[in-house]
C-alpha cells in the first residue's frame, strides 16, 4: 500500500518504503533514554534505531534569540533543575546547561541544536524522523530544514486547526505531513488543501468508544491514501492519547490488551517509549498471522 498523493511520490518514497518493510511502523518517542542517555539527543536516536524503531520522534524548540534545539520545552526542571522555559533563554545561556541523570550532572550532556542533530543522520535512508512541536516557527525553520536536504527523512506534524499549516502548504519543499486530529472532520477538511503533502493522520482518542478506535474509521483513512499514526506512550497517568491502548496497559496487563488492540484495529504507525518490545511483539503477531516481516 502506498500513502500520499501521486504527485508527491518522490518526497514520500522513504516513508512508504519503511512502511512496506515494517507494519506497523514503530516510532520511538524522543529516542530511547536510559542510564545516562537523555531523550532528544543523537545517542538516544541511535539507541532507538538499534532497538527496532523505524522512525524517531524529536521535539523542537527555539531560544529567545532564534536558535533551534532538540528539546521538549516545559521539562527544564526535570532535566536541568531550573524553572525557566528554554524559549526565554538565549543560545549562550542554553549552551551552559547540562543534563542531569540520577541527580548528577552529565559531562557530555549539552542540549543539542536541532539542525546539528538531524544533519548527523542526513542522507542515511534508514533514519526517519517525526518532528514534533516545530509548527510555531515554520516560517523560519522550514528554510533551515531545506538546507539539510532531508525531505524524504522528515515527517512534519501540527494540530489540524493550526494556522501554520497554510505556510507549510505554500512552502516550495513538500515535506511529508500529518495533522493531529481529534475528529474525522478535522482530518477530511485538509485532504484537498492545495500544495499540502498530507501523507497520514495522527489520531487522538480519549476512550475506546471514540470514532477513531473503530477499525472501519482507520480503514477509511487508508483507502484515501492516508496512514494512521497513534500514540501509545504515556505522557502522564491521566491522559489517554489513544483509548487507553498504551504502553502502561501493555506492560501491566499484557501486550494483547494494549498494543494488540492497536494492531487489531489496523493502525499503521505506533509511537512508544518501548520500541524494542513493541517491534518484537508486532513481528511475532505478523508471523502468527502469516505475514512476512523483516523482524
């Protein structure tokens, strides 16, 4: 199955090829962080791909003076013991910050610039990225991404009602894109947006009764050439991102009760904090169903 509009087939080639090899596509949430390896860093990205991920989600934020970093703002206290948002700091101030692990400062723990992190994987077709939280700065950021020549390796996203989507549609480089949707109406409203390389949809569902938790809804998107991307990671203990079929449920109640429900509904990409477990489980399920996989 090929996703996206025919006119954007070249831009979407790598993502489609990866989906052809690994279905569902396993997406590592901020890479794999353990021990002294910190999320949203180059080593976390490498660890994620070594753990079976086919794509890695990386967060973007911008300093007060316009430098872009791979970091999820709002987590400054967790990582640095400060209460100031990175967006309110200068690049010089950010360069002095060191990540902490187990209460100790990491000697090699500087916040990485977004461009430098991505550039270290540029041209390597096996490394795909889902770039999150970047949309507020697309007017400035997109020309910088263009210089990396990573169009096929990057999947951009934004809330379906974001006014910044227009700037992406008008941008001459047609990056693969998926809107973050809470209703089908939000998704379908964008499918005819001229110039927008909409390749998939990220669906949010607050309960198993939500329309997005139905197999027929997921199938309807696929028939229109859109892959379905869902979140299994747990951002907190109270907010279900997709009907409660998440990492915590999988680990506590058995994989079949969490990830298995997503596989059974036919989703095409699953974001997780446990890519090695999910990729192994998914490959086992596919083999059990008589589907050839690369796992």
